């Protein structure tokens, strides 16, 4: 009998084999997805530069405003992250240019089937075989699910539009615009509206056949110029970092929850299919302090208070009941109430002892919650001793840290 010999010396060979297979896998990806015959160093360097430029454009957009109106990502697919290297010396520059006019933007993004949304003088550019830009509007085109499940998630394989060719093609058609269309085809400033309790006037409807006039209008507005959103790029570094647990209400932090995480094959469902590989699992560490988990203590702590639910995409809710399967604490209020009991305010609480049928339902409910979290979210919550029932709040508006609760049923 031959015993397989497994030593640390075998590991480098396994690593080499994996690296070779991975390089071949990436080469096949670039050749099939991007249509290149040779995956050269120059090709990979261009991929890395374009991708870094894309990330830089996005960051500038959110922190400083648009840095280039004409920039676009020139590929349908992204490179592998392991191929983005040697980027420390890249010099990323953007030419600001100017934004498309409304009709130019529509012609750049709409398919030929939507030509009626454009003035008639431009429509033939999308349909006529004599159009100088007809190749940008193919009646038939390929799509690639690229690992996705739904058609709307597919990569649409149509050519990228050349801005200069688009504008040249439109130039000869501009004379066909009607006066009303010319007025529409402009950039205008933004308008900022706000409520003014001291203002009260009648605002006449611009379309009285469909909308009535506003008899008691309390609105003011002012014009915001187009360049008001531009923020100068400086060399200043971030000098102050907010280390608080919540950056804003509803931020999906785990700072308050004891947990651990690890990779494990758990068959977590993604797009209605169980994954075959390892999943990143989040395991909640159970607090052994049973006194804190007593249903009466939990009820006194959270009943009628505001909490955040549906992690990680948190929504604000109000706790309306707490139960351990034997005893249930709940709010005794009229239907539709959304009152929050802040500070030391005592909510109107009732206590009910649960019957056998409700106990059985409670157990099934807990099992369903545990299975749902593990199967769909990869979260292991272990044994549950108390269930908190919450009601989503209708609308919360935050204005300068002032919290206003609006009940849409009363509007």
C-alpha cells in the first residue's frame, strides 16, 4: 500500500499550477470579451490606466464636480484587479470641455426606437442608411449576460459614440429646429425652492385644464448658477476624520454588535441560486448576559422608540411589540399611530400572555427569520430569545439635525 506523501514542499507546486491556470483564464477573458489576439503588456497597461482614470473621474465627480464632460470609459468590460499595477507614476488629466445640449444628449443615448422623442429634423440620423452616424444605432445587437441572470443586467454590445462625429452630423440639421425647440435646447440655471410661512399668494396654474391654481402658496425660490456646483481641487489633505459609529442616520455599522466573520461554503442564495463557492459569513456572537435578554427589560428599553431595521440597507422604524414566545408587550394605540416616545416619555403598554397556538407560531417565526438570514444574507444569528416587532416610519426628513416626522396619511 502506497501512502500519499503530503509535505510543505508540495505547496509551491500547487501555487505555481494555480498561478498558471489563473493567467490562462485571464488571457481567455481578454481575448473573448475584448477581442484582442495578443494580451500584451501594453494592452494590460492601457487597461490599468483607463480603469484608474475611471475611478478618478468618479471620485472627482462626487467631491469636486465634473472634471470632463467628454470623458467616457472606452471598454464594455473591466480588467482583472490583479492586472491593475504599476500605476503610481500615472498622470491623470482631464479636459473639461462642455456638456451636450439637451438634444445632443438624447441623440447620444437613445436607441432608434425612441427617435420620436427628438425633433423631426434629427430623426433620420438614427434610421436613414445615408446617415453619417447610422452605425451607432444598430437595429440588432448582441448582449452578454456575463454571469448575470436577468436580461436587463446584460452588457449591451453597441459601439461607443464619437462625440465629434455626432456633433458634425447634427450641425447640418440644426437649421430645421422650430423656435419652440430652440428654446428647449438650452442649458438653464437650477432653482432652489423653500417654504416661507410669511409668504402667502395665489400661484396661477400654467396648465389650468389639468392642474388647479395654488390658492395659498408659501414658496420662495432663487436661481442657482450652473457653476455653483464646481468645487476647486486643492492639495489639502484630509485633516479630520469622523471616528464616530454613525456617519449619518442609518449608516450600516457593526460597531455595536459583537461578531466574527469567516469564509465558508454555506450555499448562500444569490439571484435565486445557491452559490457553489465559499461565502463570507457573518456570525453574531451571543451575549451571555441573560438579564439583558429578559423580555420585560427589552420592552422597557425599546418599546415605542426609534430603531433601524433591514440591515444593511437600514430603514427607520418604531418598535410596537416585544415577545419571547410566552409574554408579549405591545403598544395600546389607535390604528395608524406613528408617535415616538422620546426620552423619559412612557408609552401606553399592554401585556398579554401567549397561548399555545401563538407560541407555536412564534417558534416558526423565529426559525424562518434565522433561516432567511443565513440562506439569503449569510448571517448566523444563533438562538433567538426575544423578537422585536417594528413598524416602518412613513417619512423622516432631516434638516440641520432637526428631525421632523411626517405621517403621509394626514397630508
